[in-house]
């Protein structure tokens, strides 16, 4: 998993390294991470409402591969219970 942050150049956030599951990643949006409590081995979160591995986002990165933090920042929703991140 990449430790670089691929958001736009004008991102205002203060990055920090945090443990997510078994991984350490750069987190730029800690307030968005607080809603997730369970994670797969690769760090991807399970749905906070139903606990299933059904989270997705319609956002796709331009160019290179994005980090997990970028996906969290671009909001996730659950295909099973229709939960949406804040």
C-alpha cells in the first residue's frame, strides 16, 4: 500500500501516520477514518453499519494508483445496507 497522498495540490489537511488494521498508512482526513472500526487484512474498512465487505466509491483516481486514504476522503457507501460515509 502506498504512503503517498494523491489528492489535489491544494489539500489543506495535516497528514499523520496511523495504524489501520495491520498496516500503517498516511492519514490526511482522520475525522473521516473515525467512523470505521473493523478492517480487512489489507486495511480496507468493513461497513460500520452491517459489518460486510461491501464498501465502494464511484470515484476513480486520475493517473497513478490512489492510496486508501484517498478513497476514504472521497466517500464510501455500502452496496448491502446502503450506508454512506459522512
